[in-house]
């Protein structure tokens, strides 16, 4: 009842999705926003969590069980992103260990009781306690939990836990087509109206929640950071021959001269800067 009363008189401020980083060696995660509340688990310096709400003194974080718990705000800082998993992490074995730990938590919850808590609350507390312990031992941020659980050993995708960036100059061709200047590379985006002959941009490619995302990013309204991004649909090589007389039949039955003959291609990551922060 004490914890419930505390939450009723303490305003909770909702904000846009944020990433919270732990700034002390070892920090307690509480069931409620109260220093007397049940300790769910612990987090260590450098780990990053997703956060969607806070009070004056506490910040709410999302844990692997899906539950929202609380960390004393002064022990955290807000960061812009959560980076990637280090290459040295064996993701396949980490996933297996997390699955086994979750099963064990479910078994142990059948015999464990915590005052004023339902069986489901107890199970989720044990899941988070066991799984967060594994994340600490592997030096991986808990925010990567969805990525780890979606990982498939036989997947051809090699982007897991990695992010790549590359500065380029592009030229506007159509509302969703850009040419990378000085290279035989065409970028097709999801609708973009940046018009210009030489536009500074950054190609960003990263893995998020089991999906590879590709973005073409331009400077923001302040002209500083490359944060005005549109999704890249595909990369192509231009196979059009000089002075080509080839024609194409359009969907409305008209003949039209070909300006571009596009051949799908894959990014060459040797030209990209690799980001490997956790």
C-alpha cells in the first residue's frame, strides 16, 4: 500500500522514446519508484535501457520480461542511441543461455513467493533477475534483448549487432532517386524531395529488432547533424550505355526513352565506417 500511495502522489512524466545509460558501477532496479520497493535486479555501468517515462527522482526502464521498472535518475544519463553489440559477443550462445535462464525462472517462480505480489509478478521478477545477470556477465546492454532473440544462426544476414555509416555526395534525379557522385551507384529511397546537384549526405545501415534498416540522411534544420533521414529501398548500379536509343513500354501503353537501366547491387562495407559500441 505504501508503494501504491507513493505513485499516486508522484507525477509520472511521459516523453518520447529515450535511451538511458547507467553511470555507476552497480545500480539497483526497483519494482516501483521507491527506494523501499522490492529490488528486481541490478544493472552495471555503461548498460543501456529503453525508457518511456520518468518522475522527478526516478526513471522508468523496460526490462526483458516486458515489464516497466524503476532506477534512481541520478544514477543514469540520457543518450541518443544504443549502439551495437561488440563483434566479440557470441550471439548464438547468448540467445541459448537467455532461453535456458527464462525457463529456469519460470520453474523457480512456482515455489517462490513475494509478499503482496501475484504469481505473474514473481515470475517476471525472476525472469528479469536471471536474464539481466547474463547480460552483465556478457557485457551486453539489455536493450539488445529483442535483437538477440530474433537472431538465427543460419541467417545469411551478417548485419547483426553492427552499424555502418558513410558520408557521400548525392545528386537529385527524381523524387525518390539519387545518384552518388563520382561512383556508379544509384539510391532509391522512400519519397524524398531534397532537390540539388550536390547534396552532402550520410548513408546509415544498421540492424534493429531483427531487421536491417538502410537510411539516407541529410543535415537537419540547424545545418549540423545528419538526422533528417529517409529509408533506402534499394541500391543499384547504372547500366545505361552512353547515347542509348533503347525504349521501354510504359504501363499506359506509350513508348519512352530509357534514361537509366538499373541493376540491383549490395553495399560494399569496405567503404563504410563500422560502429561497434555497446
